[in-house]
């Protein structure tokens, strides 16, 4: 008797299980995006405590100066990978710009 799965009628021995561990972390959005009006900037960082198979991203929305320097934290959120990636690209398509490095010693 040959056992078959409900996935394409393949023998069970050929099924690749989706719950196996992922050995590499998915690339997640990270860095500072500054609004075109330069009144807000949004910091994206991968949550180091999240699992590699289900990564989450932490975002911090900051008020910023007219030069785009963060001065006061408005809120912090944790997002799943898909939502963070969607937000990242949507903001960039709406005029938000990626800043290579953003340091403010007063706030940090």
C-alpha cells in the first residue's frame, strides 16, 4: 500500500515539510526613512528576539528637525515581516527618503 499526501499526490517520503528550521534570516527593512516634509522619521530594525522563521521588525516614529534629525520619540511598534516590508516600500513610493546613518547624541 502506497501512502500519498493531499499535496499533488506525491509519496509521503517526498514531502518537504514547511516547519523545518530556516538557517538564514530573511533580509528585513532596516534604517531610517525621513518624510519629504522632514517633520517625521521612521526607524526600522529587525527584532533580535524574534525567530528567524517568523521575523518581526520594530519601528520607531520620531519627530525631527527641518534637517531630518530625530529629536523626540512619538511611538514604537512591532510589526510582522510582511507588514514592515510593505510599509517600507509604500513610504518610499510616497517620497520618504532613506538616510544612510542617523545619529543624534542628545536623543541617543
